[in-house]
């Protein structure tokens, strides 16, 4: 019985590891696929072409690999001039540089605008990464 239990634990750990390494899809409010973000931060459009990347240090890059912004550890989103253009709070609230709420990334990945209407989903995507794609940069 112990071998069966250990085998089940190993299988469960492998499943979690494999599923966490998969890309997370970005969807429009109608549910259509608009792209995905790979586990390494590569941003892909609906044709699976790489259109940008978010590096592990928070640097946001375009398809030419040029730095176009940065995500600070506190959720502040910066442009290429290092000016703060917004922030993602711990609860997923997205604010612009004037501190006005412009949207929210909910815990289930639903992305809402300031009117609380769903504008898409980013299930399994870091809230700051989802905000970069949905609110701050065009890829």
C-alpha cells in the first residue's frame, strides 16, 4: 500500500510540474484566444508568434528584444523612460499613473475594466503580467 501511495504522490507532483510549465492563454471577453504567455515570460499572439517578453527581473521587451518597460517588485509598471505608468495592487486592482482605478485582475484570471465589465481573461497568469498585456502595452 505504501508503494501505491508513494507512486500516486509522484504522479501528482509530475502532473503539477508539467501543467505549471505550460503557457497560459489570454482570451478576449468573447472567449476567443488572443495569445498566451509562456512560463518563461514570452508573450505570443494568437498565431503563436513571439511578440514580446517579460524577463525574470521584470524587464518588458518588444519583439525586437528592446526594453520597453519594467515591472517593479511592488507591482509598479514603468515605461522605457522609467516613469511609473501604473501599478497592480496585491488584490489585483490596476491603477494608472494618476492612481485612478482602470481595472482589476481577479483571482480566477478574469480581467475587468473600470466599469467592472469583463474585457478578457488570463487564467494562471501573474496579475502584473496580465496588466502589462491588457492595460499598459500593445504587443
